[in-house]
C-alpha cells in the first residue's frame, strides 16, 4: 500500500480537501459477499465528526465529542519534503521485500 501509519498526507477530495495531517491508523475491511477489500485511514485533524456519547465511567457527563472518521486511501496523497508525490514500489537491494519510492524525485521513502 502507498500509505502507512505515521506518514504525512494531503487530502485530495471531500470536505477537507487540501488539509494535511499524520496517519494514525490504517483500517482494512473485507466485504463478505464480493471479497473486495476497503482500505481507509484515520488522519489527525481531518474528517472530524460529532458523536453523541452516553455517560460512562471515563466520561460521567456524556455529551457531544468531536472525533476523526476514516478517509479512503484513494483520497490521500503522500507528502515527501512537504510536496505531494506519487508512490511507486520496487524490489529491495537484497532482493527480499519491497521499498516505496517517490516517483517525483526517485528517492526511497522510509
């Protein structure tokens, strides 16, 4: 996948278009009927939604809480050096595994 946890990304479409943030979690879910895998990312400070919470031990008051909702990975672009770039994959130097690289500059992404 072109995006991993900890990457800095920019949102390409939707209500938060143009915002940047750090990927906190990658969420994968598979449709049982079709077998299609949906990959979404929760990005810090992007796609904020309001949730109504019942009172519990952690939050005895309850109320409305702002939290991040997942964004589909196709709507995110990786930032390398503060600039958006497409991501490619090529074999590692030792032949085992793959590494990501920036298609704009050619540098390997850690």
